[in-house]
DNA sequence: TTGAAAGCGATACCAG
DNA sequence: CTGGTATCGCTTTCAA
């Protein structure tokens, strides 16, 4: 592969000048520019990005850490982030943290060792303190779906509490009073927040919470399966079910079919996230929309602005969820 | 950040020696090694991967090009590939080709410009010739889900034809004779192959194909929706439906519910791929398993072996699909 | 607007 | 086993 040196020789200019037209940073006389471009074309020259990185101390790569690469949620997130950076000539390095603190820390180090210019983090297990220290270390990063005090300006989140409220409010407005709840793992921030919203809604409607109608699941389909089975066994009657996310709602729906519960006539079910597949269920799932693509885009823009100083004005930090009514409620 | 130079000074050895203990390539006396390691620890030294890449002409990065980052299929693929490389200390750069020839070519160039050591490609639109030329250019890459003559040793594929056969055979064995087919876009290789398998199965059972029972969809849910609607309108009776993939099967099932067709009593439905969500449907979808994770792993190993000369023996090229019987047939 | 030259932080070959 | 040193390909002052 041709180097910048050969281009400069062929064009009869200095290395520096070639570099200038490549990066088109400092004005170069039109004639010179054309000569250089002709030389580049003739040699089929393509800049060596590694050398560029070494010299400029910029890798043009952004590390993305998510819990899982599979799953409907992260796919959409990555998709949007990649598109955004690709358009800006940057590239994306991915890693999975699997909701494990050690792995998450590991991945962050890994990404750093790859000299990423910035990081987009979706971490659930490392604690706030670690993240604050990381911020102090000077590493540029944005946090997705998590609000950490002290570094709030790096957080792009969804108002999960509001979402939880909306879900339960919807059921209450439909007249339901005995509402069961299958939560995600309660050590996860978003699980807690969503549940908090649920409780607030109950309170606002003057409905007392029944502990027998609560189950802590795992955000997976099995959580919904086990959850509904458990709740039914308790014997406490309920006409509606709120699930911490769509996967669990899907599991619950499966159980409902098995035990012959009509949805929504005998049991109304609502999910959370509005994943791509929430309309695969039968009946189609009513849920709370998580604008994951927009959040990904916003995170990407944060990096573009803060790290690469691109002129980007509005940087929205907190997104508001929306109720999507389908057939399951 | 400390450099190798500072480490060498502190340890009282040469640059070269430090490099040796980092890469632990050539034997170094134990005592020296300890000194160097102590120095590295004291300085909190971490090698600069960009400098390493420039000097060694190896970036330790692998480019992955898939059609979409979203969707259940690619998520699993990426997940396994990332895990495999991560364990080997390599990292993964991702790009999306969106089934568009220009974009696919673009992405490949982009990945090359990022000096990836190797590429894993899931491309649908660029032609065979382009890929053969690319292979000649010396770029190491593996092809996923596509068999190209001339570079067969770089292909990791599923026997789609066999899968198509299995699906239809299953229905035939259950006594169905009027079997409708909703295909993926017929310009895609896998669509053709799956359909070919379907035809072969019909032939083997002495069943004539009815053109009125064929519909070309788009591999999306809407393809299934439009497909079944179209087929029903044709008026030709059929008791079973083969779909080119699970997404379309899901769409078809939705329509079946809407028009009051009992599944599987009045209409048996079978999909293809066994995506994560194929059991979200009601009834749970019978389908053909696409071992996407294994295929991803195999592709990663191909790279590990061919590019990084890791000792890996078995390199399986063609995977065999399996029938997964659930409730929809 | 252009050129010269000093790095950037490693690797790897050649001696010793 | 260890050291010296050329190199990798480009960016970036500093001068002119």
C-alpha cells in the first residue's frame, strides 16, 4: 500500500502538505491540492488509520459496552449508534458485560486499552462510585439507562418511574383494582424505578398494595412464566398484571394460555420496553415504549459533541416513555 | 500514561527487553523479567495498542459486517463472535450493510481502512465475482451463510436446502398435501435454497406444486401478513403453510388469528431459523433450527486459525439444520 | 501557503 | 539472553 511519502514525492510536495489535503485542515492552494489528489488517485493511496491514530493521539473509535449483544433491545441500540458514528467516519468497538460487575469492569478496561476516544456504557452492576472515579480519570463516556448523581451530565436515561406509573395508571383507568406485578431483578435500578411508579399510581388511585400480588422475576421470559404461576398459586385474585418488561409479559401470556385464562377478558397484561417483538404475542401486547433508538442516537451525539467537538446543540438527557395500547389490556 | 521507555529506564533494561516480557515471545531471564514486571506495576504501565499495531502491522481487530445489527438473528451471531475473540484478546468492529450492494461494498472498504486483520462477512447483495476478487486481493475474510464457488474454503454455511426439505417433509408426513409457501426475497441465495428444498420434498412425495400457493415475501413480519392474506384470496385450499423464516411465520399467524383460522387444526404453520422469539407466538412455532451461534463461533475460529495462526483443528464448513417441533403443526 | 523535522510508542532485526 | 537502532506512516509545531 502506498504511503503518504510516495504521494508527496509523486506530487512534488512535502509530507506536511499531503497531510493537509488529506485532513483538509489548513488552507492549501487549489493547484497544489489538485496535484496531490491526482497523485493519491494514481497510487490508490488510502491513509493508514493506525499511523494516524498514533500520531494524532486519536483513534476515531468508540467503545460500546452493553449487557448483551443478543436480545431485541440492544440490537436496536447498537444499530442506531453504529449508523450515527459511521456517518461521522468513526467506528464502533463492541463488548458485552453480561450484567456482571467484574466483567463490566473488565470490558471497560479492555475498551480503554484499545484506545477508544470515548465510551458508551450500559452497565448495571458496577457501582456509582466506580463510575464517578472513572469520570474523574478523564475518560470521556456516557451512561445509558442509568442516572448517577455527580455525573448526571453524562447520563442519557428514560424516566422509568414515569413509565411504571403510566402502565399501572392505564390499568386503573380501565377499572382494575387487583393488579399483580412481576418485577425485574430488584437490584437493578430500572426495576426499582418502574416498580416505584407502579406504587405511586396505586397510591394516587387510593388502592392498597397487596404483597401477595408481587413477584420478583429476572427480566427473561422464564421470569414471567414462574411469576404468573407463582401468583396464581397464591390464591389472591387479580384481574390485571403489570410486567417489568416485555419478555416477562410474553412468558406470562404463555402461562395464561396454558391455564385457559382469556386475555384481556380475564387477565389484562401490560409489558414495558415495546421491543420489536411485542406484537408477536397473542393477543398483541400493550406496553410502554422505550425509545431505545433515540436514546442511542443521543448518546452517540454526546460523544460527537464532547469528544470530537462537533457542533451539536440539543442534548436531551431524560426521555419520556409512552403508553402503547394494543390488545392485551 | 507511562511508556515502554520509562519502564525500561526504571527497570534498568533496554526497550527491547521490556517488549519481550510484554509479549513473552523470546525467553527472558527470570530475574530480569521480575524487575521489568515490577517496574510496569509501579508505573501502572499499559501498552499502547495503537503503537503496537503500527509497529507490528497487526491491529488485533476483526471487522464484522452483517445486514442488520438489530433483529434476533444477528444479535446471537455477534454475541458469540465477540465472546470468542474477546477470549483471544482481539476486538470486534461492527458495521451494517443493510442488504444493499453499495453499502456492503462501502462497509467492507470502511472496515479495511480501519486496518482490521480479518473480516467476517454476512453479505447478501454484492456478487460472487466481487467476493472472489476480494479474496485474491489478499484480505483474509470468512463468508457466513453463503456459499461461493472458488472460495468455498472461506464459507461457513447452513444447508438451507436441507432445511427447506425438512420443513415440508414434516408437513407431508403429517398428511398435508396442499401446502402453501411464503418465500423470502427470491434474489437472496438462502431464499432460493430453502424453496428448492421445499420443491424437492414435494417431488419425493409425489405432490405436484400449485403456483397459486406460492408467495414471495420479504423475510419481515409484513411479508407473512401480506403473504397469507394473498394466499387466502387466491381461493386455492391449503391446510399447511411453510414460511421462509420465523418473522414471516409470525406475521402469518397473526393473520390466521384475525380471520379465525385455528392453528394447527385448520392451518399448520412452520417457520425457519428458530429465532429466540419463535416461542413467543401462539401457538408456539414449529421451525427449523439455524445454529447461528455455532456458525458464528466457527467463523471466528476460522479467523483465529488463518489470521492469527492459533492451533485450531476442526473447521466445519456446512452445518445441518434440525427440525424443532412445537405447537403450530 | 508550504517545508523540515521532531515525535507518537511500540516491534524486530542484527549484533554481541 | 540482552542491547542498540531502524522503522512503522502519519501529525504537528516551527520557520520560512
